[in-house]
C-alpha cells in the first residue's frame, strides 16, 4: 500500500468565485452555482441552489463540475463537509467556498477519497481553525494531505462495505423526504386549498392568526451556571449537517440557549430563504436550542403537529421571507413576533385531531429514521480507519 499526497493522484484541486454583477448575475434557471449550503456530508442538497447565466458560467469555466468530482467546503462553519454532486444539478460551477477535487480514476476511486476525507474530518477542522479569524482550508492544505492507496480492486472492496452502510442511510433519507412531502401536501389539501373539503373552507372554521394557538418561548438556559451537564444541543450547523442535535457538555457551549420541551417546534429566523424547520426529539433532560431559532409551543399540546405543519408549509416560508430585516442576504432575519401575525385557517378541534392522527406517525418515523442514521454513521466512521489502514482484511469480499 503506497502513500501519496492528494495532489499526486488528482487531476484538479481548486475553488471558484462569487459572480460579479449582483442580482443580475443570477437567474431562475441555467448553470448551477454550488455553494457551501449545498454540500452536506455525503449528501448534495438542493436547498438554496443558485443559478447563473452563461456569461458568468464562462468566467468560471475553470471550475466546471464533472460527475465524479468531490465537493469539499473550505470556509466557515460548514468547513470540511464533503460529498459528490447530484448529476441532476449539472452543468454546474462552484463558488469560492467550495473546492473541487477531481481524482485520477486510473489510480484512485472518487469514493475512496470521499471516505478518506470523511475519516480525517477532525484533522481538517483542526487545521482549518489554526491561526485564522474564520475557518478555512487552503489549496495547499488540501493538496498536501497524505493517504494510503491500495490497488484499485482493494479500493473497490473497501468502498463496497462502506457503500452498503451509506446506502441504508440514503434510503432512510429518501423515506424521510417522501414523508415530509406527503405531510406538506396533506396540510395544503386540508388547510390551504381545502381540496379535502370540496375546495372551500368549512363554515364551522374561522380565520385566525398563528398567535391565537401558539406562543413563542424564550426560556433561557445558561451553560456557564451548569457546565457539567450534557446538553442535547439543536444548532444551525447541526441541522445543516445531519438534522440531528449535538450532545456536548455545557462547558463547551459559549452562549445562552433556549430551553426546549416535548411541545416545542422550531424554525430558523436566520436567512429564512434557507428553510430550517425542526421538530426536536428531546430525548434527554437538557434539550436546548440556538437563539437563531424561533421556538413555538401550541397552547393546547394536542395541536403540536398542526402547529408544526403550519411552520413547515410553503406559505409560512414565503411569509418569513417577506418579513425580514437586515441589509445583506447572508445575515437576514425574520422578527419572531411578526410570525405570530401569520393567518391560518383554524379548523375545529375534531379536524385537528383527525389531521394529527395521520401526520404524527409520519413525523415520528422521520425521527426514528434520523436516529438510526446517526447510529449507522457512527458505525461507518468507526470502520473507516480500520478498513483504510488494512486492519480489517477485505481480501475475501466478493464483488
């Protein structure tokens, strides 16, 4: 097994740039511009995927994305997240926050490097944070990463083991995505278009505001006062990375957080154009949230999943985007109190109960699949170094 620097076994390593020209550089359709929010660990996300015109794409022709390219986030809170592009997003370019790594497939498989980068993520986070005001991986850092590279057949066997685990994670994600879409369509058919009720809001219902059935909670938790407790921490980076909370000591959390309960549902007020809606699991005693989330609790706990479906709806997302403050796209926020003015069709309690009997099992299954994915990812990450070092023998694996 030979040791190579990444630059010796790759055809290209490099990042792009932000198109010039402001909003006019972007368009509704055209060449995809991949940004850091599109790169999750092992998953390409379409959330916030931008598009640029042909003229801007030509200026970024040196960072045209190929099907086998690896995408690596190189700046900010999402640094070191890594995935491959979804072919449906092609043709595409990357901006300055994302690097392309294009392996020489005659020497090393793209998937092998993908798993290698995931294995050394703690190291990447360490060097990205060294001496900089903002986390950043330079081209030189990436090029000089060293890895052990076995023959192609051994690479394929190693990748096959990891792909089986990753395939189950991917299947669970697809199930969750389908369940989310079903729940959203049900909400729309029942309470927006009233398709379920003949296309007209029943006369026994009323038009109300979200604030009539839910309250915003801001109960605060101070990590400094109880540094030794283990927190179930719901943060924006945790949502973006895996939609699963981080479990960490309060001593490692630097600012006050909101306290969550079994009745809490939440949505990010930061950059509402990137939808971050969460139904926390609260599996431990100390579940807390970043103050960048708005925490809603139904006045009647039986309405919890109706309230969650409201804030998960496209009409609510549009309302959030239309009521922002802030001068830049990167730091816009929705004023929490404004969300309570959002108008809803308020059905009878019986209808809410019937609706929740359908969607609550869907939301519960999403949570179960998310927990299973977390366990699978931990298992995958424990196997990675053993497989890549040769500690686990793959010679008997049949392909």
